[in-house]
C-alpha cells in the first residue's frame, strides 16, 4: 500500500499528467482507507479550480 507521502505525490502528479493504471489503482485503494489524503485531494482540486478561475478574469 502507498504511504501518505507517496499518495500526496500522486495526487499532485495527477494534476499535471495522466497516471499509469498501476498508479491510479494504488492511489484509489489508498484513498478508500485514508481520510486525510481524501481531504488533501479535495483541497488540491479546490485550489486548482480557484487558480483557473483567477486566470479567466
């Protein structure tokens, strides 16, 4: 299983590139079990959406 450090790296990487099938499955499994990483993923998505919105103005 991924550590939280590895999962957070993959969450960040997924913002910039398509993850491999193995990375996707490993991350998905980790997120099923880890509330903190699910929260981090949501924070990253919110931050990215805010940045995109700011660029459109």
